[in-house]
């Protein structure tokens, strides 16, 4: 920034001194903030990805467990997640798993 001294115009009016910037004149085009928009889009994508992750442990079936006892303990720890381990809804998970 620099200071411009006061001066007289051709019509005789006086222009008081003032500070001016020496930056080049900007075009009259639309100002865009591509960096902010890109960052915002990245954050939206990350949030959607995090919120849409499913619990891969809940997609287990009886063959994923080494024994009926292991399947039963997982079933009892979270019945809503492992509801597919108890097909006949009697509270016993993987009844046919003989391992």
C-alpha cells in the first residue's frame, strides 16, 4: 500500500490524498472459491462414506465360527446383530454346527 498525494482535477476540484494498493486490477469476472468448494465436497464425501459403513461382523453366518459355543457367545453378546445365527428363534445359535 502506498499513499497518493492530493491533487487538483482539470475541472478545479481537489482530490484529497489517500492510500492506494499497487495490486493489478482484477478482472470483472465472477469470483470463485474453488479451493473452499473442493474442500467442502471432500468433507461431504468422507461423511457419507463414514455414515454408510456397515458392520461387517454382523454379516456372519454359522460357517464363520469354529464351534457352536463361539457362535452362541457372539449371538448372546449382540442378539440384534447376530439374529441370522438363530434361524428358529429359540435362543440357540447354530444348532446344526457340530464343530
